[in-house]
C-alpha cells in the first residue's frame, strides 16, 4: 500500500491517494497495531511513507486543491 500511495502522489491522483490512506489507516486501527510492534519489523518504514503521503495530501488540500475535478 505504501508503494501505491507513492505512485498516487507522484501521479497527482489525489482521490486515489485519499482512498489508499483511509484504507491503510483503517487496517492499522482495526488490528490495533501499536508503534512498539512496528519497531521490531520493517513495517514502520511503510507507515512513514504513508504518513508522508498523508501530509502531501493535506498540503495539497490546504492550498485549495480538489479531490475531484
């Protein structure tokens, strides 16, 4: 999902990026994953990529961008 988020960000497919982010965060919340569990694997790297993509999306929307054109 992190790679899909990077692709959507680079393609400026904002609606797709939003859906990827929501889906992934819902999975993490549903599994009740804690940061302590993530630090013992490489999964934290992908969470960082998703968080960065989330920030790009928020910045785009704050600057007046739209999800749908």
